[in-house]
C-alpha cells in the first residue's frame, strides 16, 4: 500500500527510487514487523491476561510427569499468534506489492490457517480444556485450503511450462511432471507443514525460533528464484515476481524476533494454534510457490523430526504395544530424560540452523 504510493514519486527524487529494490523493502518489512511486535506486545499480553485467554498445561492423565514439569505455565496467555500475524500483515501491506500473485496467495493462505487456528484456540479457552476443533474439522480446513491453492496453480500456473513439475534437490534437469496429481501433492504439503509446526510448539520459544530460522532460509530462496541473473547462475527455475515473497519472509523473521522477546523462556505469552497452524502452513505454501517443495523437507528438517517422532510413536504402540520414545513429540522425550527446557530449546535451534544452511547449500550442489 505504502509501496505503491511511494513508487509513484520515483521520478521526482532518487530517494523514492530506492523502494523499487526488494532488498530495501525487505529490510523495511523486517524492521516494521519487529517494532510492531515489540511495541504492541505488552498491550496484547495485558489484554489477553485481562480476558483470561490462557490454556492449561498438559493434562495430568495423559502424562503426569509432563504435567508436573509444565504446571507452572498454567495461566500463561495464549493466542499470541495474533501479534505475529498482525505484524506480518502490516509489514506486507506497507512494503509489498499487493498486486503480485505470489503475495496475494501467501497472505490468503496465512489468513485462512490463522483463522482456523484462532477458532481452535477460542474453543479450547471456552471449554477450558485442550480440546478445540474436532481433528477432522481442523484437517478438513487444511485440506480445503490445499485444494484451493492446488487447483488455482493447476489452472493458472506461475510458470506456464513448469506449472505441475516437481524440482528435485541436487539435480539440475530432473523435473518430473505430476499432472493432476499436483493438486493432492499441494494438499499434502500444506497439511503436513502446518501440523508439523503445530506439534513443535510445546516449549517456550522453540517453535517461533525455528520458524524464523526457516523463514530466513526461504527469504534467500525466494530472492534468488525471483532474480533472473542469480537463477541463471545457479541453474534453477527463474520465476518472475517470486522475489516479492522475500518481503513476506522478512516480515515473518521480524515478527518472529519480536514475538520471541516475550515468548522466550519463561514465556509471557504463547502463540497457540493461531500462530503455529498459520506459520507452518505459510512455510509450506512458500515452498510450493517458488517450486522448492522437496527442499522444504530440509529447510524444516526440525519440524520433520518432530512429526516423525509422533508417527513412529503411534505406529509402534499400535503395532507392538511398545513406545519408542518416552514421550512424543521429540522435545518431550528429552524433557523426560532430564534435560532442562532451555537446553532443549537452544540445541533444537542449532539443529534448525544446520538444516537451513543445508537447504541453501542445495542451490549450488547440483
């Protein structure tokens, strides 16, 4: 919005010409989102406390040990995702080109999943339990979004000749054509990424720290994908207009850093499903839009490990009546091993950074 206004004056003074550059606007978006989160964070937290918008700890009957470990967190305000999403949307409205299809799609997906998460959080608070939306209803909302995005990209591909192709990391010319199967593939990515981040959101700062690391990696991936010279040099698909997603990713990083100020151990507020479902799904949509779907497995490697730990635990118990981990997701396993919460968080962040660096390395190792 502000970008469209300022760019009109580019011929009047060289200063206004700066807003043509994605790097300038990305920096401004990150700063805007960061300041918005930090400035409005205390106000949002006070209002959430006043309205008693909080979620209890792990239910005692599910895991008595975790209940004791997390009991002190009872009463911590939830729905902090509203602060993150508000900061991201404000930064994008100010500095992104809202006419850009990439921006329109990512904002639509983020808003959709944020609304779904908000309803889920609201029901948990009203019922004073960990049961919000029915799992099939929540899953249905994610599937519908995936279907809408997949169907749109099938009929209106962002790269006409490669619309339903799949790019393979480490291979330059491997572009298998999925055809109509691309639609269920998009659904799978959005559902998986959204739920994987949701599962990771169990310790103070763990999820948002990992998300902003992944967001930083996608900022780089989006920029080189939209830059014709860099895309040619790296021998990757060039997508005109994809660079605008760098603005969204930078806003995500800025908002995440601001939120982490309040979400760091011991947390003053937690993001809830409002944030985790929206941001997890946003990472999946980012990967889809820039044709880096499989690289998402590397960028979000930590989220993959967390989700796999749950899948393995459930499958093992159903098939063998034995548990592989002391508890799932994976971070709870280390809690029950006696690791202190801050140590788990920092070490998981390090793992997330390693995965992010590996994902960027795939651009050259081809």
